[in-house]
C-alpha cells in the first residue's frame, strides 16, 4: 500500500479552515458506509432544540479530531522529538478518525436509555465484518485490534492513547471549538495554535511546556463555561428527558407485546436488547425521528404524547431547586398519582454533574491530569502552579431541576396541597 496519496485531499472546515488527508488508508476509511453514517448523527444530540445552529454532525467532529492529531504529530516529526514513536503515526491517526464511530442516534441519550457505551460499539465495528474492518486488516492483520485498544485505553504505547483521549486531547479541543462555533457562543474559542505549539512528547505521555500554562488555563475555563452554558443547559436537558422517556415507554410496550401501527427494523432488535453490528449501523437520527412522527398516531396515549412533545418542541417546564428534599418529592409523586398524573413520566429530577478538571492527589496516578514541563525538564501537575485551575477543580457543575408538563400540572394546580403548590408557580 502506498504511504501517500498522489494528490492530497482537502476538506473545507469552518473550525480548522482546512482538513488535510495525505494517507490512502485515511481517505478509504472516510469513504466507508460506517463512517459516512456519522453525517446522520448530530454531535450535540438534542441541543439543536435549544441552540438552533447546533446541527453539526459526528462526521465533521471526527474529521476535526483527526486534523488536530495530524497537526500535533506533524509538529513532533518536524521537531524530531525522540520520545515520539514515529511508527505509531497511522495508529494514532486512525484512532482519532474512528474514535466516535459507534455513536448512536442522539448520542448520549440513547446510551443512557439502553445502558450501552459508544466505545464498545466503536470497537465492535472496527473489529467486525465491516468495510472499516476490512480496510484496517488489509493494512495489517492486527490493525483493527491495535486501533480498538487505543480507544479502550489499553494500547501498549500510552503516549498514543494520551494523544487521542486525555484531559488535553484532540477530541476535547475539537468539540469545544466546534460546539462553540455552531451554538454561537464565545466560551469555547481557545487558542488552539498556541496549545499545539506547546505540546511535547515526554517519557511516554503528552505534556505541556510550562510557558503554555496560560493557554491551557483558558482551555479549561472554556470547558467549564461550555458545560454550564451549553452541555448542561436546562432546556436541552428537558428535551433529553423526553427523548429517554420515549425510549423507555417504547421498550415497555415491546415487552408487553403491544401491537405498534408502525415499527421498522432494527427498532425491535434495539428495544429487545439484542442487536447485531449490521443492525446497529442502520440506526440514525432520520430513522428514529421517522418512528417518532409515526408514533404520534399510536393507540398508547403516553407514547403518542411524548413523541408529539419531542417533535413539536413542547418541552417540559423546569424549576431550579437549591437542594432536594426527598420527602417533598415523594409527597409530590403521591399527589400526582391521586390527581390522575403519572409521576413515572410527568415528573423528573435532574442533576447533571461533571468536573472541569480533576485535581491531582499524591495517592493517585497522573492519567487524568495535565503535566507541565519546566526548563529543568521536571514535570509539574497543572493545579499545583495555577490558581485559576485550583479554583475550578473539583467543582461539580450543575444544579437540581424539577421537570414537569406544565399544561397537566396547571390543570390540577388548585387541587395540590398548599405547601407543594409553590414549586409549580
């Protein structure tokens, strides 16, 4: 197999300006049905219902992660860093390109609903009887297993894993920039070029030159802001809740052998919990939304109403709670049941949580930390020298929210106990 394409392929990209493809294997992988499916999976799930520009796909993000990885490796090669294993270039580039191959429709929402992980599906697709698998095997018989082990973080060269998945990896850098661009906010506008110039391969992992600390601080602050303002936006959480409820209800109905007016493969396999790689690859957001459109006409009132809410953006209202009183929540549930509502679907408590950065503790490994390389070639963990990072480290992002269908609660509001009523006013 040739090492270079006779003519470089170039994608125009709104975030990186251009994405350059120079290796035949990368071009072949991009043109597989499995990779092209990612055009039909939105990067930000249901966020388009909150930020109307957020229509970008896993396809464009995957190309972006590949491009950042390519730039980092090119810089390492130009600088002749001895700590970068040159023979691992294609492994890193393929892993970067394919890291999200297993995402399903609406990404994390479908993972939660069916208790599955996109990394597992990515590895099954890469190692399975697929075009992606065939292309990788043609390059080297063990290539699919090598790429899969990078994604599983078990590869025997940790520096390659570090490049593709770490606190300062190509994946996070691309999605911060891309998600900020398409949602129209400024929080994610990090100085990517500066960060990339400051990265160094050092003793089996990627570190940052100490003079690049402020660019990394900006990156972590951007991540902190993006989680607050975009990823945990309460309206987006409302649409995710309704989406998960649709999946939950459909699963219940399949189990009860409900006679659907509309059911198309591979949905029965998905709801039945036994779905093959071929069937999984048929799932995309167009298929799911077609099902939702049809299910608005189903005889089950719960499923019908939920699908109508999702498709017509009639989302649940929410109230922010400083703290959760479990006794009050139980009283609300009982009052809902007494007044004819179904708290299984008409009431949801949501508490999104994430850490912008894991602070280093001496008793743990540094896998989840960003290390700085000082002038004496000594490694320092970022939060030890950065006041900014220390101040946001360990902060759990997110607040409790109580979600409910406003029209239903308004209809019974006057009948609710007086100490519960204020929660819904």
